[in-house]
């Protein structure tokens, strides 16, 4: 019995040793395999003074709910079949002098396909078919350290993601709120930038001319911000901006584990506000809109602490026009009141989990000398939170954003899933959901929830 | 450790670990047999690899279906005393062209690296928290820690094999495990539980590496080929890494130097956040 067991044990031991040996050999073989050279042809690139890149995008959007009768679309249905072409050319005349030209063309034939939903002429011409000149600038690096960049350009300052404290140079694409691709959020402004580094400080001065205003949806579109006023019967006129130039200055530096920037500027509000209401003897009273002139001073800073990135922004806007409440709206014949506002942003990002970035931002706007005619209260607090998760070596990216608007006006939720099929092809899914309370300026957009599928072909010449 | 270990060497990004001055190596190899595992890694770390460099690289990312994605990038690196600054600029593909990564690697061990990322779509330079370092560098099998390096003194070293031959070259095989007092810090920074390096005895160039990830039962295998003497500096022109999970290949990256110049004039202004935004020249 004992012998048998022993024999059995010996056999077992031998088998174990053999197995171990085999496993070890297999492991070594596998290991050697992973050390062996991968047979691929690594493509080599040639440096050139010029390059052209671009992408063609095709998207299909479906409106999940029924917007009100104020808009062209009133059913839950397909609401976009947009094709777009973006091209960007870079080049240099010398090591010091370079240029960039880019543009994007949009075409959306949905108004032809959905003929039962009559789209306005403005929708067709301003939104569904449009060409945008994006970057169009020259930049020059002088030997004395001065740097110039002149032309249509984007200069994104500040750190906040949800409100604009010091980031005032460029206007926004608000055709479809919260649905834009990241690169389309800001629109370029005609500007001249001059930069100079003085020891540890970088000094940027910017002058813009005719920078325009935020691009908003035209009449009939489901994000038409003036739909209610049009419905009441007012004529809406946009006045010429009196002062077309704007000026900004920024001082920025890097500190140990953090960055600091101080910004000041005088500029036109990127939003339109009522300059006056003309009701004299006209069959159709008119609201005259303009961009209010305002000034700003502020600072933005960030610092890292382990897995945490903290950031904040603080600023004062002088002479901001404030929207009156519904009762007072038509009483302010000489235009909306102007107030000073203090804006505070506090944000944090955490990346302690692998491939996951979490962020939270709380924003506050305090209006000085508040009065009862204003629609918004003296203190408004909003927040935004976001997660960004990547996998499959960043082929897959999932981003979720929830932005709770101030004053219980509602919220915007956004979920995007992007898959990088190859260097040339990206596939995307987007959901944007809107909720808004009845007293909110966004109330008419509450039924604009949308899902979108997108395919993008990238190319480089 | 493996190939990813750059320790405090200046990060000529990825490749600082591959380079070594031949002359210095010749002197040290005489006493090679007397070196401890720590000495080997110290000498590996202390190799001279130029005061500055400008390199043109191609990185190929290969998934388990063998689909390839190709990134071309240019890397500038410069020593500032004992500190190092490095800037990586991506040239292709179109959707990430203009992406830039700037890193300041401080000699002071108590000071975390300063890092920034510029994404053209965001149009802003974004500071990166230091613990991002264990994450993938723009989709590759390299982590930011692989690029930036980590501290030599965080680890204990032992020989796995004091003499082994790879392609006719005698190598040491050294294993590094975090010291107890630095375990959390080392693991957070790298995402690795232990690292193994194959160091050539003739020139202290690392020819193989193996790292064990803390999560997912993953092991990465590094391999260098096309080792050449360029401007008197040993340079690995081709570096590959294969990530495996449970013994199966999951993903791979190949990094090829198309050209590199050492000790060239690189303006200090190249290592500023504003330069990241000004793009490719």
C-alpha cells in the first residue's frame, strides 16, 4: 500500500517535474517569441515645407423628441444628414515665417429629404450649407524674441470648461448647443498677436478687428434663440457694432507644479443683448440687438498634487448687459441694464484610475447692484462634471459630461463614444440630452434630445 | 526596469536608455565582473548620451488583429545642468497632427516632473498630473513613465543571471523590485510591480527588457535592434514593445529612429508651452 502510494507519488512527482519542465520550456519559448522582432515595414516620412491635412465627415442625427411648433422640425425624426469637408494647409517661407490656411464646408440636404418640415431660407443658407474660413494667418518669429501671428486665428485662454471668464477672444459656434466637435467649438477671430518672453513671464498682447459674435442658429432651426420673440411678432434687428476693435493682454508663467495667467481686456460681448426697443408708430415693434462693450480682468491658475489637478479662475466683468425678467422685458426701452459681475471657477481633475479621467467644476457668477428686474438672481451657481475613459490603446474613447445649469434652469447631458478604426477612419456615436425648467431661457430647447452617428475619414497629403 | 527604465537619465525620450558613450563603456567594462547589480544600473543610468538631441521617429501601433496605426513624431531634448527638458511633436496622422508633449525632468528627487500636453482640438496647453505617468503615451505600449524615466534609488537590484549571451553579446540580467519605502510611489508612477533588464557588458546598452504590470496579468517585452554608434553615442534605432496578457500578445509598438542628431544647437525657447502651440516648423 505504502509502496503503491510511493510509486504513485513518484510517478506524480515525475509527471509534475516533466510538466513543469515542459511548461518552463513553453514559457521560455513564448517569452522568446515575445522578444523576437516584429516583421513590419516601418514607413518613413520626408520632411517638407508644406503639408495638407483634412477630413471628410458624414453624420446622421435623429431628434428623439418633438420640439415645439416654433421650429421647423416638430416630430421625432431624422434631423440632419450633414456632410462636411475640412482642409488645413501649413507651410513655411523660412524658419521664421510660416502660414496656415484652413476652412470647412458643411452641406446638409435634410431640408430636401424632409420636405414636410419646411425649413427657412436662413436655415438652408446659414446653417445647412455654409463655408467657414477657419485659420488664415501668418506667424513670424523675430530674432529678438518677438513673435507675431496675424490673421484669422483661435486663441483659447483661461482654464474653465463651462463658463468664460478670461477666454473672451474667440466667439463660439452655437448652432447646435453642446453637439459640436471639440475643434469646432471656438471660431477664429481676425487678430494680431504679439508675444514676448521676459525671463519667466510670457507677455501676449492681442488686437482683434471685427471679431463678430457667437454664431447662433437661424430662424426656424430648433436652437433658434429668438424663436419666442419672433413668435410674439417682434422684428429683430442687429445693429452695427460701434467699436469693432478689441484689445487683450495676458501675462503667464510656470510655477513649481502649477501655471498662472493674468488677463485683462476690453471687448465686445460675444452674446447679443437688446440695445433698444422701438415701438414708435410702427405696425411691428422692433428689438434692436447689439454687442455690448465690456471690460474684464481676471486670473487663472492650476497646480498638480499627485493624481489631482486643481484649477481655478477668478475675474470681474465690467459693464455686462443683464437680461430682464419676462415682466420687465418690454419696459426697458433703452436697452438692458449693465452690471458688473464677479466670476469664480473652482475645478478639480482626478486621474488615479488607469485610463480614466474624472473632473468636476463649480462656477459662480455674482452680479453687483442686483435689482428685481433681472431674470437671473444675484448669485448663480452651476456645475459641470465629466469622465473620460479610454481603452484598446486609445482606439476607444468614451466621454460623458453633465452640466447643471445655474438657477435650476436645467441641465445638459452628453455622451460620446469614439472608435479609431484606423489612422484614416474614425467612428462616433453621440447622445445629447437637454432638460430645462419653464423659467429657463433654454426652455424651448428642452425637447431637442438627439442621437448622432458619425464617420470621419482623415487624410494627409 | 526593462527597457522602459530611464531612471534619472535625461529622456531623449524612449531612447535615452538605449544610448551610451563607447569610450566610457570601454573603461568600465574592464571591471565588469566586479560590479554589483546596482552598479550596473548606475553605470547604465550614468551613460553619456549627448547634451541635446533632435530626432525624427516613426511609431507603429499594432493591435491583436495586426491592424497598424502609424505616428510620426519629432523629439527635441536638452540638458539644463542636471535637469532635462524634452518636447515631442506629432506630425502624423492627420487627426493628431500638432499634438505636443512637453516634459521637465528635475534632478531633485523630491520634485515631480512638470508635464504639459497640447491637443490641437482643444487649442489649449493642458498641464498633466504627475500620476498620469503610468498611462499609455498616446495609444502606444509606452507609458509616460517609460518616456520620462523614474528614480534609480526607488529600487532594489539583483542579478537574475550574471552572464548570458544574446546575439553573441554577453549581458547581465538584472531584476529591480521597489524598495519597501518607495513601493507605493514607484508602483503609482510606473504601474509595474517589477522590471528586468538585459544589459550588454561591452557598452552598457540595454537590449531586452521585461516588466510586470500591477493589473490585468500583463507583461511587457522590450527589444532593441539596429544598435549603432552615432556621433560616438550608442543608439538603438529600433525599439519594440509587446504587451501580453495571460501569455497572449495583446498589443505592440515599434519605435524607429529615422534620423537623430546629438549635441546640436536647440534653442531654450523650444521647451516652452508657447512653442508647443506654435506647431511644427
